[in-house]
C-alpha cells in the first residue's frame, strides 16, 4: 500500500508526532497501542476508533484497543480491512490487523483516513517486531522448560540409583549428593551437604587420608576403587568405594564423583560360591581315595586285634606296655575312620535326591531326641521356640538331622557343656518363602577374623583331638543340597547364632 502524502500544513501531522512519541517511549506494546488509539480518537475526533489485530492462528480479528463497551461491528470479518474506513496494518505483505473507524452518517473526512493509513504503517513494524520477540520468548521458554525437564530427569535417575553418590569440585566442596547418600551411615541431608567441604560432612573419616584419595584422582585421572568393612550399623557390612574423575571441558579434571556401593550380599554370595567349590574339591578327593585309605586302616585294625590276642601269652610287665600301644593304635585308627567318614559326606550328593515332604519341627525334635543320650549334652539347658503350623518343605530328613546335630554339637563344645541352647523355628521375616531355623548358644563366641573360615574343611578352633574341623563343613554342604544357606552371627563372650534358611516349595 502506498503511503499518502501529507503536506507540512496537514492538521494530522501533530497527531502523527504524538504517535511517534508514544511509540518511542518504549512502553509495553498493549499500553502503547491503547495510547495511540486514544490520540487518534482525541486528535482526529474519531470517538469510535478501534484497533483490531489478527488472532495468532490467523483465523479472525480480535479487538485490542478501543471503547470497552463497543461490541463487534455488524458484518465484521477477517476482510475488515476492505470495508468502511480503515488503516490496514501490513508488514512484508502480511496483514497483522487494522484500524477501523465508524464515520457518523453523512460525514467522511479524507484527512482522517490518510492519518490512519500512516499510523498503521508506523505501527506495523512495531507489531511485527513484538510478535517476533514473543515468538522468540516462547521458544526460549520452551527450550528452558525442556532443559529443566531433562535436568530433573537426570536428577531422578541419579536419585534412583541403588548406590550412594556425591561429587566434589577442586575446592573439595560438595556439588552433588543423591538421595541414597542421604540415607547413608551418616544420614546427612542434601541441603546440609551441598556447598560444604566434604571433610566437614564426612568427619568420621581421617581428613588427610580422604584428601589424599581425592588428590590422587585429580592428579592421575585414574579411577580409584577400595573396599572396606564397616560395623557402623551394628552389623558387618562390606562397601566398595569408587572415585571417578569428571571433566567439564574435556581437558582438566574439574570434579571427582564418589560412588559407595553396599556389596555385602555380593560378597556373601562369592564366599558361598568359593565355599561350594572347596567342598566340591574335597568331595572329589574323598571319592578318589576312600578305598585307598579304608583298606589300609582295616588291615591295621585287624593286625592290632590279632596282636591283642597274643598279649595274653606275654609276661605281665611286657603285656601292660603292649596293651597300651595297641590302645593307641586302635584310638588313632578310629580317629582316621571318623575323618574319612566325614570326607565321604562330601561325595554323597545322590542322597539329596531322596526328598519328601518334611516338618522342620519334627526334624529338630528327632535330632534333640538323639542328642539327649549324649553324656555332655545332658548338662545343657534346651529352650525350644518352635513356631507351630509352619509349612512343610521338600527335604531329606536324615541329612538334615545330621546337619542340625553338627550345629548343636558345635554349640555344646562352645559352651563347654554348660549354658543355654535356644532352638527356634519360624518363617523368615524378610522372605515368606523360607523357613528359618536358629541355633543360639551362650558360649565363648567366634572371633570376627575366624568367621569367614569356619565352614572350611579341617578348620577348627577346638583343642587338639577334640574335633576334625569337618562338622560345620558337612552341615554347610547339606544345607546347600536343599537349596538353602547358613548365616552366622557371633560375639566373643556372648555367644553364637547359626541361622539355617530353607526354601519352602
């Protein structure tokens, strides 16, 4: 559209000058538009002047400035720029809106129309720029929301990790601290940790040692991993601590990420696997040499019995010495047989195939019945805590009697035949698909350094001649045959609790 030519004496120039001032004032667009409409209404005596803008979807025009009580003009459509008198707002051939003026009947002033056209041409770039800025602002807002959503998603991932995680900068200040770390052994909240020196928060660890670990990662850029045991929670836990270098600019190491993982269950599984491998090796050994050892032992025992028959012909003085030697031979042969029999228990996995529905309480009662005839067992106080109506499970009852007998005899030795043995059965409170049998003694307890070795073949803390070191190993193997597991809790001077977990079904 060609702009009309306004002479220097045109009365509308004053209005245009005022419009220019309003636009130059830098007001908000809507406020500026309302000011322009006000100037036109007053300066050109156009009381029914209204500014219309095209809707964002381009489907219609909407009033943006003008009389509040004025309704939409009859017949007003998107083609409004083509009717009555108007000043169309066009920018780069795109119709942004228009001024529309209702002229009283019988009156039309070309002067007012020309001013409207010029004002429209002045406003069009302003409105186009504002629309562009709004589009840019919307785009920036959208990108900001997307980035915030991504940031929140990444934070949720970190918080959902089953490991404790935190990160420090080169000033040793904490910059990240996930929810798992909040629930760690020291239980420091994220709000209390962020921004503080790591040495202030993790004050249970020696400052110099912790600083040395961080400095090593900053200096070498290598991942550092250490494993440690902790009794902070009241039970033995095993943790793997990994320190990982982090680079923000792909050059210098700017942060160190520390991940703390509770690997107690994994370590116990590894120990059970190692124990199973040891037992399997012993079983193979026993199966290979049992006849080679039993046959010589049988020969030695037969010779000993033959010699004992001839001692009656010897003089009394010589007879006494010979009988003593023969008793020693007999005792040691019997001891060797017990060792061989214990080893043979590792090579009898086929017996585990003979399983039937069994009652854990009945098996324990049978074991106690057999043990009550043991001379030293009579001095113990037995406390039964057997839960009724426990589900039956598939088991080789004879093998479990052997297992429970080994555990109770071990308890008897630990108490030196004086004390209280508590036998308890129940469902595992943490897993309802397992039966838990506990054997709790008030004996001397087991040292922490010995706990990992008690199920190893031939390991024993008993005096020489009191045990072969195979009883607990045999018990361990029997429980494994039943797809179960054994756990031990012990405190020196207080006692020991052997927990046998057996699956139901």
